[in-house]
């Protein structure tokens, strides 16, 4: 398992993640802990640091999340 995935498994638990997603109105169908929102950098900070390179055209708000369950091969 890659370093980031290993760190995510040690840093997050499904109970807290499911409550966070439910509070945001997101329905979780399947995913692994290595893909939970907390493993990513804050998008607002990232975009603010790149204002000379990017133009924001819209904002994506997920409502349903369906990812490969932990330990399974992703569909391509």
C-alpha cells in the first residue's frame, strides 16, 4: 500500500467520515479511506496560490460518491 493510503488508514475512521459526509449531504455508496476528503489539500488554498495560472469557471459539489471499495481493483 502506498504511503498516503497507509497514512489515511491510520488517520481516519469510517464512523467519523460517514458522519461528515452525511452532514454535507453526500451519499456514500463505496470508497476507501485513502479517498476521504481529509486526505486532500484545501482546494481554496491551492487555487489561491495559483491565481496567475488558473481561472475558476465553476465549483463542483458532490452529492453521491461511488469509488472502488478498499482492497478491490478499480473499474476502468
